């Protein structure tokens, strides 16, 4: 249940930057219906962050690219008019290598359109999601810094006592 969830829902967004532009999709469905946003969606059970981000990028834009790392993690909470939590997503933004893009952008899945936008253009548009605007402000303030994926996207395995470090 995505509306009025009991817990936050884990999701990913694919961030593709190239030549001072960012790839966005126009949302077909809530939340943020009709807004330009990052390609992304819910992480499926058993799916790694990278797998989910690559899948969402391909499903919504038709593009393939190589992931670099985690750019940002966003706690996105949307309240209804009565003050109840209508949507709550914990979104991990995965940065992709803009030079590794393969394919031609074609909107599909949850996206009705796909387009490149300049970072400056995003700040002045009313039809861009607030989460994308926050990301652009973060990039302007801190630059494009990320945590490499080899530090975060581990293979699942059984944990043994020797895996713990005592301090």
C-alpha cells in the first residue's frame, strides 16, 4: 500500500547529468503527477540499489548507463490536508555516469515524457518536483559528490560472529 503507508517505502532515483543538464521524466501517476522528476521508483524485494536504479532508468527512459554511487538520500514525506502522512518514501539517488549513456530517450512505464533540462532552468519552473529542485540546490552548494557503490551495495550473505568488530 503506497498511499497512507504504515512505514516509509524504500525507493531509488536515477540521476543522469551530462553537459550541465539533468535527465527528467514527467510523472503519469501520483505522487507528483504531471511534474518533472527523476526516473525512479520502489525497490523490489531482494533487489539491490544499483539493480533497482538501472531497471527504473531503463523502464522510464529507455536508456542504459553505468552507476557511479549514491549522490543523496532523501526522506520524502507528503501530508494530506488533514495532516496525515499520505506518502512516505526514503529515496536513494543513484548517480550515473553521463558519458556511459546508451540508447535514445523514450518515455515509458510511469513516465509520459522524457527530456534533458539545464540546472538553471529547473529552479524557475513550476512543473518540476520539489525534490528535484532540492537536489539541484544541493549540487550547486556542494558539487557532485557521491559515495562509491562498492562501499554500500553489498552481496547478501549469512552473518557470522567474526564479522563483528568489538570496540
